[in-house]
């Protein structure tokens, strides 16, 4: 499974990737707004948006791209490790 994480804290990017590995997922983490972000999304199984650390403009552009490519989006208000683990656990339970 593949996951794209948009937002979050820069210093926690490697922790986000390690947590995804523990849950059997490959992860791409984008903590900053990037002009070529739409091209780098690819087609993941889940797109996780950390709402509190992302600009409104970025949320709109990412959700439009996800809708266009039929990618499910999980909107999480905090960028904590616990919130990420919960989202990944829900993804794994839905996949079973």
C-alpha cells in the first residue's frame, strides 16, 4: 500500500515514514507547499492531509487533484503520531 502525507511538522517527516513502514505502507511526505506537488502525488491508496499545518489554498488544490484521480482523502486536524497511527489502522482494517 502507498500513502501520501501532506502537511505535518518538518522534523517529524522521518517518523511519519517509519510509522507507515510499521503498518506495511510506503509513504511520501510533503511538509511544505511545492509547485510541483500535483505531479509528485502519483496514485496512492490514501492521501492524508494534516489540516492544521497546511494552507487553505494547498488543501483545495490537493483535494481537487485527489478527486480527479479518485484517491481517498483522510483529513486529520492534528499532525500527531497518534492521529497518523489511527488513520493507518483504519486503512488496514478497511483493506481486510
